[in-house]
C-alpha cells in the first residue's frame, strides 16, 4: 500500500548513507485522510490523490485544475502595474514605424525573452534592434554607454527584458537622450524606480498582481498577451495576420525552467503548454539544439534544464550570447544547425573549464575544511567569472557547506557567486559582510559579490561570523554536532515496497509533471528492498546497474544509481549481500519496442525504516 501526507513529516535522528535526514510521510496526518477522500471523490488513483493532497491540492476542483493545466486560467495581463502605458507606447511605435530596440540579459531567460519579443514584432513587419551586453566587458544590465550606442543607432523606443529595474544611471541617461523606455523585468527593486514610460515588474512595491513567480520571459510574454489583445480589439489584424502566441510558449517554458522558477500556478500552466508546443518542433532552433544534445525524444522540464539550457547559457558564460540569440531566432534548419553546433562546442569548452576549476576548488576546500567550518570561500585568479557559480554549486553539494567561488575580473577585483544549504540564509550573511565588499547581494540560497583582493580574508571572516550567528539563533537542534545540524533534508513523498512499485503507479505519479521547484518529482521510500545484482557501468564505471527484489524473490525490478561509486552509496549497494534496505527512489514510465517499462533511479539508502 502506498501512503503519503502533508506536513508535518517526521525525521529520523539517524542519517542516511549519504548523510541526509529523511522527512517521512505521516500517515496519521490530515493530509493522508484528505488524500483518501480525494481518491474516492474523483476516481484518481489513491497514490496520486495522496501526493496531491500532500502538496495542497486536496479539493477536487483544485486537483483537477492542477492535473489539467489550461491557458484560460492564466491571470489577466492587465493586472500588471503600468501595462496600459506599455501597450499604448508600443502600439504608437508600431503604427508610426519607429525604431524599436530590445535590450536583453545574456542568460537563457534574457535571450529567450529577447527572442520572444523579436519573433512577435517581426510577424508585424517590425525589425527591432537587438542589444545584449557582453558579460566580461560590459557586465550585467543596461549602462549609460549602452544607451549612447542605442541612441546613435537611431533607437526611439527601448524595451528591456529580464533587466532594467535597478538601472538608474542607464535610464537617467536614456531620459537625457530622449529615449523612451519600457522595462520588463522580474528582479527585486532596490528602492525607487528609474525613469521609464512603464515598468512591468510584479515585484515593484505598488504592483497588486499575482504574477510574482514569473521569470523575465514570462513578463515579456504577458506584455505580448496584452498588446495582442489590444491590437485585435482595435482592428489591427484586419489586414495583417495575427501572430499565434502559443507558438512562443516553448521559449517561455525553457526560460522558466532555466531560471529555476517555481513550477506552480501560472508557471505550471506556461511550462506544461510550452512543453506541448516544443513537442511539435516547429521552433527549428530548439529542434536543432535538441538534436545535437541528443534529447529530442525526452520532452520534459528535466531535459530543458539539464540539456538545452546549459548549451544556451554556455554562450553568454564564456563567449558572447549572440550565438544563443541567433539560434533562438533561426527560422530554418540550414540557419539553425550551425548555431546549435557552435553552442554545443561552447558547452563542451565550458565543461572542460568547469572540470579544471572544480578540481582546483575541491582541493582548496579539502585543505581549508574542518568540522567547524561553516562557509567555504575559494579563490583563484585564473577562474573564469562565468563558471564560478556552477562550481560553487558542485562544491556545496560535496561538502554540504555554503560556498563562494571567486575569480578575478578585468579590473583586478575578486568577483564570484555563492550557493547555500538548507537553513542558512546566504543573502543575509552577505549583507552582514557588506563593509568588506564593493558590491554584493542575493537571496537565501544564492548570492554574488565583488570585492578588493585585500579584503578576501575579512570577507571570509565576516561571512562565517554572520552564518554562525544565524545558527546560534536556532536552539531546537543546538545539542547536535554541526554535521548533523547542517545535514540536508530529503523529503519522501510516499512509501511502498518492491511488489507495490508497478507501471500503473508510475503512470499515475507522472500525471503530476512537469516537475521542478515547488513541484518536485515524487520520491518514494522503497522498503524491504534486496539487491540481487549490482554491476558498475559507464565510461568511467561510476554508475551502478541494479536488480531489486523483495523477501519472496517474486519481484524483480531493474534500477540504476548514477554516480554511485563517487559516494558511500555505491559500495553499500554493491556489497549489501542481500540484506533488506530502504531505498529512496524516483520512478517514471517509459516504453521500449512497445514494451512498458519503468525508469527507477536510486537516490539514497537507509538502514532504518
């Protein structure tokens, strides 16, 4: 029998093989009862209903809406503050054939948002100027110099995407030059807003919409929703073919996943419908990129996040984002494939650079690490500023400590990114260390800083002090050693046994996709599992292919544990000698040669439960 529940979950005092606390479902909770009632009322499979209830969808209507995302449920774009002004100014520019420029960021969200507006405007006969800054020479966001260049190019209306809310100096310069500006962005304001015709940002203090979860591409798409509706209502399409906004949703989905946005509410609808649009492969650039990445048959949020997004990001990280933008604007295979190959090559270069930097960063971390270390701050002059964020995430995962990885920029300043762990607010710690920085900021789980080289030791000290103060304020686990207090949490959605892990169960859980932040892929605790076969596989023999059974020996399940031999998990699984274990797994259905199969991935193991 499969069980699931909503909070509270119970955590064992014993750590798993990978040093995690498992948060187990509580079958005595209200959520378990509501899940059973939901299954009875709707006819949903009991496991699906239980997990839905655990995630807050215990009412029949809410569950149905969650399982069947519908564009008709999207909030009205008019709810965004200053949308009427943005639409009015854009329509005037279109009718008067003014020169419109689009200023985007160099990451996936920025390039996708740029492509979304460009593709739409081109269908109206407008050829906008496109400007994406260089990460290394220009840095993030609009600058006064960029405004000068755009003015010299004849720009009359500038639309920023995924940036602009805090660009006071640049937008003041734009005002001096007589440039009208519309800002579309999703980043937090830093106080007063810069001068602009309109600032579409659900995080501005006077915005009352419910669109705070959108990424930059989502905001750009919402602008087009409002613009398109206004043009239609005013007869613009009587002599011009109306663009189909649904054709842009694949780009919205890609950007939303790449920017690690919550896949709930509006984003869930946009990504679900965007994946459906992607599956048509009408976007020849994305089709070419999927082809070179080898993921054309895997249309999921996971494939977007792990295969397509890194290749697009590689351009802006180590070269220029222009190749990524060119791919996203490509209209045919002959144009698209060369750019896809370029991005694939850049990604391979990025991977090589990342591997080198990661090895050096890990060695630094090992040399500096003690059981009392709370934060790692690592630096090397040769580390590429476009790679350090990825490396920080990898080191954080290995050492389970907040980690900053810093390179040196063209001005001789140390510049880098940090990633945090459960229970420690890195953005707040950076704020507490602000007197050691030239600039810095972030949120609980990620942050960025720039500082003078001579302040590195002071920053490291202040950062650790701030994090220790956060930890000192937590009294409920003060009696535990630091390694236990910082142990990551693994939320288990349900429990079952090998005999209960069936194809119908996998299909039922797959109805909850697309998976991502806010709606993670369900994790099952597979109790009483015995490993009857284990073999290392892969080019480096780091993965384990497994066969699982139960005490009766009647059930046989094939599974895999990726990277097992790089952790304590591999040796334990390979040498379990048939004893019963509880395995943390994910499982999804697949079909091979017409045969229904399951992809079972082992994530962790526990001697208890």
